[in-house]
C-alpha cells in the first residue's frame, strides 16, 4: 500500500499506517499519532469518559476535525 497524500503529489511512498477514521494509507511523514478520548457507557449514549485516552493514527484532515470538536 502507498501513502495516499504522497500519491496525490506524484510520489511513491510506502504506507506505514492507516488513518483510524477515514482509512487513508499514510507514510511516516503524514501519519499523525494522537491520543483520542474514549467514552464508555451503555446504550444508547456513552455516559462517562474513559480514564485514559487511546493512541491512534490519524491523517491531518481527520485530526483537525477531532481536535477542533
């Protein structure tokens, strides 16, 4: 798999990860590690924030959406 961002720029770069939100393949340059908050609780809505965030790999676009929320 190749990095989607690099491929759009005309470069061939091996993807080392996948954005957990959109599924885009990402190289080391474009893969962003972010600790994402997780909510726990029953159906239909989560009731409390988990004690620790989970580390996730995100693309820049998805990170911007999650961080600005």
